[in-house]
């Protein structure tokens, strides 16, 4: 799991910042789930062709 602060569109005309958590799943090794802490819900699923071992953002 890794945390990243991101800007997202919360309406058509405004944007908000939220902590997003990227979570890999041991039972679904090719899926990464994106969780928005401000909304308290999962907002995206990223499917990759291989098994996710760890998540790291480049600086």
C-alpha cells in the first residue's frame, strides 16, 4: 500500500485534493485498487499484465 496526494474533479467546475491509497491484493495479484480517503470509497481499479509485488511512485 502506498499513499499519494492527488487533485481530482469533484464537480464539473471545481477540484479537490485527497489522499489516495494504492493497494495491491494478494488474492488478485494483477489488480491495484485506488482508494480515496476523502470519499471513503474505492474509485478505480488498475489491471496490469503481471503480478504486483510492490507499488512505488517515481520522484
